[in-house]
C-alpha cells in the first residue's frame, strides 16, 4: 500500500518544476507516489513531467485542459492511492523527512490531519530579501472537542494545504475537496475550514518541512478581480458553519476574531493595495463597506484578546470593526511602500 500521495498542480513552470519534483522523489520514505497534474501548460512543463515519469515509476502524470488549481488538485485527489495525501506547489521545495516524520505521527495518533511548519523565502532576481520560519505553535494533539481551546494555535499553522497531511479516507467520508468556483485565491482556506468542521484528531508539528518560495520577479498580482473578494465571502460562509459547530465563549470570540483579521481583513486591504488596476478611492471604500456587512463580522468585539498578539492586528481589527474603513487602507499602503523601498 502506498503511504502518501503528493499532489502537485503544474502550470507553465518549466524553470522550476523538475527541481520541485526531485525534492519529492528524494524523500527518505520511498513508499510514496507523486501525482503531477499538468493544467494545460503552454510551455515545456508538459514534456518535463512526462520525462520525469518515464524515469521514476512513482510519478504519475495527468494532462488536462486549463481549469485552475482547484480542478487540478481535485483530479489528483481522485487519482490518489495513498493512505494520506499532501500537496506541493510546482515552484517550491520540501525537506527530505516531510513524509516520514509526519506519516509516523499520523499513524501513531490515528490522526485525520497533521499540520506542520513552513519557511517563507522572499527573493528578487535570486537575491533573498526575507527568510523567516513560520512556526508560532507547540507540538499538540488536538481532538475535535479541543478545537476552541487551541483555535489560536491552529490558526497559527497558516492556511496552506501544502503544510498539511490529510487522511484520504477522512476526506472521502466527508466529501472534502477543493471548491472549483474559487479560482483567484483562498482555495486552501476553504479546504481547511471544511477539514476543521469534521476532523476527529489533529496533530500540530512545529518542525519545518516546507519551503514556500516567493519570487517577486514572477509575482502573479494583476488586475483587480471581484472574484477574489467573492472567494473570501465564500470562506466567511464556511466560518459561520464552523461557528455553528463549535459555538462561542468569551475566549473563543477573541481567537475567532484574530483568525478573521489575519485571514480576511488584512487580505482584502493588501489585495486592494497591490492590484495593478486603478480603482478610485470611492470604489475601494464601497468594496470594503460591502465586505464589512458579511454576517461573520457580527460578533461581540473582544479586541483585548487580539491585542495580546500584537498592536498591528489589534488596531486593524478595531478600525475595521467600527467601520473606520479608509484608515487601515492608508496605513497598509504606507507599510508596503516602506517594505518595497
């Protein structure tokens, strides 16, 4: 039996895909399969994937018309034969013990999901600008009844599915896959929200196994697309379902708001600042005001809990919650200009 299936969507990544796949094939645990889903690439990626599969029988290639990352991942999930599945982007790297260590934890504790850490490397033309480890949580074994207790730690694992190992039987039982209506971001968030609504046991492993490589020269930020905002609203709908399952108490409200401000409030301001299409200030404020109306924001304010995590997110939440919508936009715009200078 194959222990872990690693699913990698591939789209026009001829410069990086072979190195990314080689990192997977060099895993210390050899009982794996690598599923490359070529999502209609127009460069040499298609041929590179086929060539890799010819030399290593653990590699399977699926070719499909361009349908987006969610459709590509779903195709990989349908084809996966592993007991567990995980994901990797076509231009990132993983460390050799990712599968071995996290599969052993999953089996030891009979977990539905293992969340582990990533290193974020930001570069421009080969020069590293920032290199930071994102692991602000301890080792934990969390049952479903303990979600509220450890919600902050779960939030700190991030939203990426490439820092998660998921039991395939669990995903199939609960019909968890990727929402193909989402094509402009937050598809990972949606997936994990469904996982959190249904899991029985989760492991948090604070060791780093995934290298998330952001290259500014290949930034995909482009024209403003309202579908990005719609994707966040769809995720907020899932947040409400999460609320219905776990309910509220005084401590949870603050941790819930912390996740909301980190995942959605900051994201919408960041997106409006970075989008290359010029929207008027009035248009941006209208988008923010409409976003603020979502029922997920209709909670009793508990900003003191957020303040413990830092003044930036506390200030952002407070201003957004009380509908001072333009001030955060200006502050984040200045923050980005200072960062890029």
